[in-house]
C-alpha cells in the first residue's frame, strides 16, 4: 500500500468526509477513486476522481466566490490566503485541515492548476486581476455583488416601469434557459388563511371539545382582482395564487400569531405548468465566470423573492413585480422560489384557474408557539 506521504500531487483530491458544502459533498460522492485527501491527508477513504479534479476545483472556487470577498483572501488587499480561509479557519466549504504533507498540493490545485486567470467562459477566477489601464479590480462575495438585477431595482427608485422594461426583458432572456421548471399536472400544493369559517364547541365523543370548519374553495383561494393587494409578484388589482410545497411552509408564510386558528387548503395543478424557478444550485453554474455571473443574477432574484419585507418597505416589490410582467410576456405561468420561513418552496401562479381546490387536504391548525432567530447588525461601515 502506498504511504500517505508518497502520493503524487496529481492524485491529491478531496474525500467525502472533508467536503462540508452539500453540493460539493454530492459531487465528491459521485465519482470516488483511489487517491489522497488534501484536507485530512488520508487515503483510507477514497477521494473524488483526481483526474476530474477540474470540476471540483471550479466548484470550490465558485463556493469561495459565494462566501468570501477577494479582500478576505488576497494578501495584496489586506486579506490572508486561500490556504487560510479554506484549511485553517472554519468555513462552510471544507473541513479544517489536519497536519500533513498534502495540504499545499491541494491548495495549489485549487488556486493555480490550469491557470490563475482562465477566460471568462472557461473557468472561475478567484482573483479579478487588473484592467488594461492597470486599475485593480476586486471580486466581492455573491451576496454583496451589485448584479444587473440589483441595478434595475435601483433604477426603479427613480424611473417608471415602462422605462426599465427593455432592460428587464434582456436580463430574463439571458437566464431563461436555466430557470425553466415544470410543475406537473395533479401535483398538490398548499395554501393557508388565518381564521376559520366556523368555530364552536361540540361533543363528538361525549366530552366538550373545540370544533372548527376551515375556509374552503374560493374562500381560501386567490382574491379576485378588485380585492387583490400588491405582493411580491403582483401589483395591486392583479389576482395571483400563492402556494407552498409543504403544509408547514404554507402555515409559516402567512405569519400567524400564537392562538390563531388557520384554515389549510390543498390545490392541484390542472395541467403541466411552465414555471420560472430561482432556487437553483450553484454547481450548475460553476464551470466558468460567465455562468457564475448568471447565477449571481438568479441568486439575487431568489433572495429578494424570499426576503421578509416589512409593510413600510413594500416599494421593494417593484422590481419583482416587473420581473413577473416580463415572465408572463415570455410564456411563463408562475414563479417558484425558496421560503425564508420554512423548508419548502413557494409558488406564485399567475393564472389562479390553473389550480383546482382539493377538499381532501382541508384542515384546521392552531398555532401553539413561534420561534424567532436573531442576528447582529453592524453598527459601523
């Protein structure tokens, strides 16, 4: 058996135990071969095919670009190094490295192998480099990047919808092939409404209990246009149907309070629907900078669709409302995006008649308690 320190640098890769990010772990597990892990230094557990390491390298670079800004890891910009942020400091991509001889080869394969500055359509750049006029550029983490979608949102603070439509249509055309998703005929989705049609005391089993009848049919369906309020994907007076893939997500999305009774209803798709889906994996976009730029746009759309908006900031819906207008124009029948309050998927259906109420899924739920999670907010730049 080859000793761990006898492996050639080209056989250094990553084992499934050291891959922390779920997409990276799935990639590693998809093609396990003999080799040595550059993180833990072990060859006892097989590693991702070293001959295909380019795919793992690009995904690790893309994840690095997602979670970190260049000033975090570029020493010339006051940062540490790729070695530090990936192998020495706790991070969401790989486990912290154990002492061994292969960490240097692992970082070399990630940072330098096949070129530090690949063409935008051939690989992922960790370092932005310089413009011809020697102006230093910087890569910022994807959540912090000012994408073309965010720029359209800024324009809508100063300009009307019609002035921004052409730019939004060009943006959608760039991502259209990636966001296409099908909601299958007869699939069951859920919708909640605070309150019930009837609440009373009864004695169904010889003892007094609370008995409630949920809202059903049109009473729990989409509001008609005169009563439709503005939402993430619709302007005031435009009727759409908001649904969720899971009961728990549908309950959480209506933001109930403890003690509330909630009517739960099921809705089934009457046909296959062409839907725009924005909760996409980064792995599908990790082959090149050009692809990662598209992911940045899609990620920012998904983030804004699921980000909790307080009532006094509903103007932030303007850009996603315009996005919906363009998607309808291009033949999409709805939008799917991640929920910020549940584990499921939210679905906005542009034509509520595409779904039919399914009484078999009707139920009444009572809210027992809520759980809040808090985070610190910086108080200085």
